[in-house]
């Protein structure tokens, strides 16, 4: 618990669609001696929050738990404390987002994935395998291919667009920082430097000890069984870019496959 004689830490939250690198980002953030990010506040199975009955509290009480009575880390002098919330977790608590916007001094890190189709593909793979994280010690067997319906793709793409717009419209530019998933994987030090500056904590060099890895490194056309069908349907529409797979993107994927990075 926080020391009653010390000012409360500066609050922050990581907001994202599923499968956009939040676990990896949080692992990197928690390397900092002054930063503590405590997992998914609204996930009843998150081990950072062993008391599942906390979800019976009001929205305001839950945020008080996250920012004023957060789990203590005896090895740290915490000046900035946060948690992460994925878009679907707001559905069960319709008033929670509005309550979040009212929390004083809140800093928001919005983590986005440039290709929303990759996020959906990864989500379906994780649901099928029940494997949500991959560590450096795990085997290298790739996830199974998936088949996506046109309706599910359309709904997911719209949900992502609406969520990102809602976040952008609900917080001031000074209190929000957007980080792109691909940039975080390729240039974590650069992204972390921007985050340290945004939060207002001293800069920290990465240790390079991250143990989370990407689960899927193959291109979309090799992991989605009906990729060409979907590509034809979404051709010439607002989501055409999600299906544009070229040699440049394959090269980036091959580069990322050699790095020690977060689950897909």
C-alpha cells in the first residue's frame, strides 16, 4: 500500500485492443525503478490482483484500488503507477470508461496495431490454443491457421476504429501518448524514451532481458486460410490496407522473428 505521508503516485493507464503488445509493454515499463504497472485491473484472473471480489466494487472504488491502494513493490520507490485495460473489458462495465476519464491527472498510453487484421488473427489463434503468452523457454511450434468470417472482420475493424476515436476524443493531447505495436517491436528503446518523457520519469536504458516472445511470425496469407477471399471482399474499401501484403512487409516480419519480443 502507499505511504500515507507521501503524495500518491502519478496515475497512468495502458489502453488497447486485444493482442497489441500490452504484456510486452508492461514488462518493459516495470524495469523502471519508479514505475509500477499492475496488469489488467478488470481481469478476474490477473495474478496481480488476487482478490476477485474487487470487481464487485463500484467503478470509482476500483480506480481507487488501482491508483491509491495499489499492490506494493518493496524493491521500488514508485512515483508512477498504472494498469492496463483492453477494449472488450469495458463492455461488462459500461460506465467505467467515463469514470476513467474523470480520474485526476491520468496519463493515457494508447497502444495500437497498424494492421487490425493481425490483431484479430492473433486473438482467434489465442482463443483456439488457449495460449495467450509465449516465453523464450517455450517450444517453437507455430499457432494453427485460422479462418475468419467477413462479418467478424467487419465488426472487429469497426470496433477498433471506434475505440481509438473514443480514446482520442476523451483525453487531451498533453495527457495521451500513442505507441504503435510495430514500432515498439522494432525500436523498443525509442518508444520507451518517449514514454519516460511523457510520464516524467528519468530515462532508463533497457536491460534486454525481456522473456516474452512473439507467437506468430508468419505473414497473414500463410496464417489465415481464407485470406484471398477476405482480400477480394475488402478490396477498394476503407480496410484494403490490411490485406496489402508485399515483400517489404515480409522482410519486416522476418526481422522481427529474430528478436526477443512479446507475444503476438
